[in-house]
């Protein structure tokens, strides 16, 4: 007590959520609040999962924060910390630890799909474990899950190899746990199953896998499995007690529950016992369905996988839907292509054509970057994700979108398509390809300027700083000036975007020297005259923010030079 009274120590209380009985959790919270009042100079951190926290929370006295995802620097630091910690129990020195940490980090950043997984601290730990085991990190999401599960299951089998009571290999464990994952996913939103229910499911699955008729022997083997789960915190383990004091079991992360549920979806679909209508349009099942389609390539491979994947997609598209006009099944199927699924290019293009036919048939009010209709958003978002996430399908989709864009005569539809292309990230290899096409085809410039900046959220600001756009803008202006064509608002906006950012006009603090240098390099006198007037127009457009005396001095300098 004296130490607490006379110091400002940090007190860490981990796992409030693990007190599953609400009444006991309330008692603990009261004790915590009592301590914080009694020793106000100390610092306190209490951790809890979000699930169920509001049923018994710490209240406004505590600030509430969520653990953020790792960025690349934190992934690198974690890699170093991981191998430094391991070096304390091995013969590795600091140099070797740093080398291994760099290998781990580089193997992650080389694969965009792995980076996304590594931003989650828990999954980063699993990735580090895979690397430590000397296994190459795959660049496909479903393959990473498979390797992670294999690593953990093989470790399980290895640790139990001397046990006379348990003789199960990795595949058999997978066959036993996948129906349980499906059952949990279907019935328990919190991902937790009681020991009684778990034991019941485990025995049933054990008997099915091993054709075991002796329930006593099956129960004995399942007891061994449960005992191991209590001893080891693998990917499925005992996670606490419910309000009645009964043990609760669950997967270490929803990702693994979804992966095992996907394995069961594939098995039931092949056995023709899966009722897709029951799960197709429930958001909770979207991720397992996506993983299921990826599993065909992983587990079957070759032409068989391609045929099976297309048949699975067709079955999903034909599911009975009370809102068929919204094409919900199409949206779900499009999300499959964010992963490395195996179908023919013809099949993919058929689905893309259907998606764009649907998008371009809608007459929606334009509202900023998106349209008002919810299902338009779902389909266009699915296309955006393929462009930015898929390593296999993004270029095919990109070329298809550009082709549709150049062929359509409808301005509204052109803008819709440009909105989808607008999502391409500057780190994406497609960005440079788009940039090239952007200036190869004047229609891109025309539609983009027609959108008046207000329509598109980003509208390629990087393009306005590049020489190709300036060249296009200047040639367009000089052509109109030489032919005595009217310079309209659209022309002014093209010039504004092409040169105002670079010269400091309108957007940022004005740079006289840079602008005068730009004018001196202009070879066309009519263009020079236009820019002189354009400069004054921009500066006088907002009299309150314009220094008239400074502007007069600048104009005299322009005339002199």
C-alpha cells in the first residue's frame, strides 16, 4: 500500500473479458474503481476484448482505446523483437537474430496479401512462427492459412507422438475439427462452444472419421484431445468459463474458425448435403464462402479445380433470392476474385460483363464518389477490391473496364466507370498503366474534367502535376486561342488543375519567380496573354484574401519582364 501511495507506478490488468460470469466481473470492476480512487497518482491499463464488454464495463472514468493494426515499421520491429526473444533460448547471436528478422520482414512485404494479414498482431505471431519453423511464406491467403494450420497441427501431433493414448495425423484432426468449426459458426455468434456441446460434437466426428463403433474408446480418445487443448494454446483451445462455470472452447482467431468452416462447406457441397440457400446471403458466411472457392485450387488443382470452382459459382448464382433484382449473389461471387481462385478467363469476363451491364442500366443521382443505391455500391466496391487486391485478375479486369469505358457513349456511364478506376492505389502496378492510357485516350481527360472535381473523391491529383497533363492542357488551350474559339469554364478548369498547383496559384502560396519563369518559356504570345489575365482573375476572385498593393507590384513586374 505504501508503494502504491507514494509512487506513480503503472498497473496492468489483463483479460477482463475472461471473467465470463457478469456478476463476478461487476465485483472485479468495483475493486478496480476502488483502487483507482484510493491511489489516483498511479497509472492503470485494463485489457478486454470488445465482445460482451458493454455488459459490464469500466465506465467513463477510463479512457477507451482499440489496439490498432501494425504498420510496416511495427511489423519490422515485431520481427526483430521476435527473433531477439528466441535468441535468449538458442545459440543465435544478435547478428544472426537481425538477419533472420530481416528475412522474415522481407518475405512479408514481398507479398501484398501477407502484409494485410501481418497487420493483425495475432496473425503476425503465427506468420513469425511459420517462418521460424523454416517454412516458406506463401503469397496466397488461403495457402497461408493452410500452412499455419499445418504447422500448428503437426506441432500438436509431434508433441503427442509418445502418447499411447492418441494416434491421429494432421488430416484426421482437420477432418474432426472442420465440422465443429461449421457448427460453431452456424450457432454461436461469440465463437465459443461449451465443453458439453464440444465433447458431443467431437465424439460424433471422431466416430465418423475412424468408423468407430465403440463409444467408450471414442470418448477416451476425445478426452485425450480435450486434455491436450487444455495444456496447449494452439489455434483451438479452452478460452474461459461461462456463467454456469462450464468451460468454453473456441478458435484462437475468427480467421481459423472461418477457414475450417470453409473446409466443411467444400466437403458438404461435394457430398451434395450443403444447403446454400441457408447461408448464401448471411454476411457472417461471406468469408467462409470466399475461402471455400479458393480451397478448390489448393486441394484439387488442375482442370478439375477449374471445373469445380465454376460449378460452385454457378450453384451460388442460382440460389433462390427474394431480392433477385439486386443480384446479391453476383456481388458475393465477385468478391471471390480478390483471391487466387481458379476459373477460366471466359467465366470471369462473363461475370464482369454482367456486373457492368447492371451498373450501367441504373439511373442514379450522382453523389460525390458513390451513387445512392446500396447494391450499386456493393458491386462497384467488389470491382474496386479486385483492382487493388487480386494479383491474378486485376489486369484482366482493368483492360476490360478500359475497353467498356472507351466504347460507351453515355456520359453518366463513363463517369461511373471512371469512379471505379479512380480507386486504383498509386502503389498498384496498374496506376502507371492507367496513367499511360489516361493521356493516350483524350476521352479520359474529357470525362475527368467534365466531372468538375466534385464528383470524384481523388480524381488523380498526381496526374495534374505530371508533364503529360500540362502538355495536353497547353496544347488544348493554344489550339482554341489560335482558332479564335471561346475559352469556356471547362478550359479554365483544365488550366487551373494543370498549372495552378505547380505555380502556387489558387491552391497554395503564390510563387512569383516560378510563375514568371513558366511564362518566359511559353512560345505562344496568345497563351502568354491568357495566362496574364488568368493570373489576375484568380487573384482578384476573392478580394478579401488579395493584397492589392502586392498584386499591382507583381503586375508591373510582369509587364517589365
